C-alpha cells in the first residue's frame, strides 16, 4: 500500500503542470458549458420542439462556419508555441497585429457572401423566416477575430487568461440569450446572443495581450503559416462535420418536431465533447513545444486520451442509467421520447472525443495524411444518412459504427513508424 501511495505521489509530482493546466481549463470549460446548457434548456422549453429544431439547425450552421475558424486559433497556437521556446516575442507581436488586420478584411467579404446566400440556406433548411438566418452574419466577423487572440494566449500557455475568456463567453451567452428570448425575439434573439458572447471576450483578450502589442514587431516568413493553416482548417471542418452533417440532414428530411428532438439529443451528447475539449486545448501547445525541442510526445498523448476516456465514460454511463431523469429535468416532459436515445448518442460523442484528441496530436507533430481519412468518413456519413433516414435511431446507429471504425483507423495511423514526421507538404517545418 505504501508503495502504491508513493508511486501515486510521484506521478502527481511529475505531472503537476499538466494536471494544473488541465484543471484550470476544465473548470473554465465546465462553467462555460454549464451556463451554455442553462441557456439551451431555457431555449428548449421556451421555444418548444419545432422552433428549437430551427435553432438547432442554425446552431449547426454556426458550428460549420465557426468551429473551422478555430483553425486560425490552432495554427497560431502552434507557431506561437515555437516562438515561445525561442523567446521570439517580436515575431509573436507581428503575428498578432498582421493576423487581426487580414482577418478583419476577410471577415467583411465572408459576411457579404453569406448574406447573398441566406435565401438558399433558409430554403434548404425549410425555414420560412429569413431573419434568424441573416442574423448569423453578425457572428461571422467577430468569429474570425477572437480565435486570433485566443490562439496567442493558448500558445503562450496562459491558460488562466484563456479560461477567464471562456467564462465571460458563457455569462454573456446566458444573460443576453435569456433576455432576448424573454422579450420576444425568439430564434433571432438566441442567435444574436452568440454574437455578443464573442464580442466581450475578444475585448478582454486584447487587454490580456497588451504587453505583446507593445513589443517591437519583427517580421518573419509567414508563408509556412498559410501552408500549415489549410490542412488544419480542413481537419477542423471535417471534425465539425461529424456532429453537424447529421443535424442539417435531419432538419431537411424529417419533421420539424423530430428535428427538435434530435437537436436536444445532440445537445446532451455534446456535454461529453465540450466537457473534455479542454484536454486537447492543453495538450496541443505542449505537444507542439515538445516536438519543437525533439522530446517524446507519446506519453502526453496517452495521458490526454485517458483523461478524455474517464470523463466520457462517467457521463455516458449516467445517460444509460438515468435517461428519463436527465431528459425530464433538463428539457421537460415534452422531450421524454428521446430518453432511450441519449445513451447511444453519448457513446458516439465519447468515441468522437477520442478521435478529436488523436487528430490534434497528429497535426501537432506535423502529420497530415490522416485528414484524407476524416474527409472520407464525412462523405460516407453524409451518404449513408442521405440514403437511410427513416428514424432517429437509424441515424444514430450509423454514426456509432462509423466513429468506431474511424477511431480504430486513426489508432493504427498514429502508431505507424514512430520516427515518421511529416508536415503539410511532407517537409519538416523549420
């Protein structure tokens, strides 16, 4: 017993920084998601299944547009981690300023294009009211800017500051969301809350980075950043697709009420993903830094997988054991028909969360061929749901078997020749 206790103490001591950083972001994400889910539960009850189905499909659209934009954050985090190791703060200052300027211009262009496409989007999703679809345009510009400042903070491993920005996002989303829905703005008000939930954290992160702004900027060859960012963007688009393609197709093929039920199912499933995402956020810059100084990265990856597995297992078991209680207390009796499905969807999201860790591990050590695998599985997912969508259980079963197969393929890919290190163009980034 004494030996076991001593080994446990040694393990905790060796991993003190990792555990501390994960704890900070875990707590921050927990608060962010807790406040976010309070907002969703309020919206689900207030809007009802039909309007909540509209909101759920538009939220998926936000994820498709917004989460891939975190490729900006991921890319910046990677290069800031490299600069941090070499104490090149001037390069970080240049990266921050130039990125904000470029993304602001690009954001204006994307917003205009989206507004022009809004009628087609509303038609595909069978949404009669064009207003909430157009309101998403207010989110696009700020969604390009916040990942830049968060990426700098993450790369510098200032996880407390990063966590504070997430908490502010959650407070804003809940407060404004409840206010705007309660005064009768409905789905449009719920979408608008997401915009302001990015505005205030962006201002805060700019304040956190004031010392970087004051540094004398030092230009560097930014071409390698663009080479790295493209596959990262494709990776994140593909990963996002695994829990958004299904929602959009359900909204297109099934009834409005079923779409509302499915939106509630996926929301409960995402408790697992968003609850464990902090592990990947902490792991990524640390792996990038270890790789830059040519140290072992596998142990940290395995520890991260174990943390995600542990959290996912606990939540999924809860969903299987007490499904009716969970649904009733969070969404109300109007949604009890989904009780027998939340455990299965929790299983899907648990395995997806492991896939997410493996994907971030591989991209952090500059391996990119696995992205072709992700895209292929996206295509298969969309094709199978397009052909087989008679019921929600049929769609969820498709997702489960696909994600199990994808996880096994990625495990094999990750454990290929351990000396293999390839960047986006099969050339080591210097």
